[in-house]
C-alpha cells in the first residue's frame, strides 16, 4: 500500500499509455517505465483474466515473466487464485491480486482503466523509497480499514520499515522520523488504533 501511495504521488494527474511492443508504460511526457503484465478485469462479465491465460491477444512473452512466476508460486503455495486462468471478481479483484503480487515482488502496480474493463501491470525501475512523512498516517489508515489485521503489529512493523525510530509504551507507540516528524498512536483495550497524534515537519 505504501508503494501505491508513493507511486500515486509520483504520477500525479498524468495520462497513461502502454506500448506492448516496447514493453513500457508512459505517464505524461516525462515518465516512462518497463512493465510486466498481470491481467485484466472485465466489467462486462465481472471476471479477472491472468495475462498468461490471455492467449487470444498474442501478448509478447517477454511481458509475461512476472505473471508466470506468480502462477508457479501459486502452484507451490496452493493458492488457486494465482493458478486459475479466470474467475469472478467477487472472488478476488485486480486490485487485491496486484497488491499481493506487489508484496511478493517489491514492485508497484498500475491500474489502467479502459472502456469495459481495466489493465493491471507492474512497473519496473520506479524509485523505491519510504513514503513522505505526511503520508504515513494515510497508509496506515487505509490498511486497517481495508483488512482485518492486528493494528499494533502493523503499525510497529510499518513505521520501523519506513525508517522511524519507534518506542513501544504499552498503550501507545511513539515514533520519530529523521526529518524531525513525530507520530503518537494510541490503542484501545482491544489493541485497535484509537487515535493518531504528533507533528509532521513540512518539506
């Protein structure tokens, strides 16, 4: 999720286009990245189709390495959503599948909408660094709202991974960033995030 927030900040409002023959995606006039295809959502019949299973489109094999690797990973781990060629979006939509793939590979993904559906692909060569200090709370809020995860463990692991010095004070976490920003996270009796506080330094 942090990668996606950072990518959105980088791309901004730029238009997107994909050149399959070149194996790249362009955003606006100044950003261009190599891609690996993941798959497509059809909003006509409400299904997901992995790119490796889209044999009728004649997709370049060089752009299918990543989704082929995910298929093999799914076979080894017993994850049917990574090995079944197509299935209803109610079972798993493109955003969930692409986010799982991002977690496994360390690459951000992009959802390119088109009439009747959306294309999902991973971007290579995108600068990979921590999100801006002011975006940390946004990421944590989105994650805990989207999935039933243990809030304390998620917050502690994420802040540490992002380079914050974290002190666990029982009912709250206190974190300091090298830029001087601070975050205080308090938890309720069930270990859920109850409140964010602190001070974020401007750029």
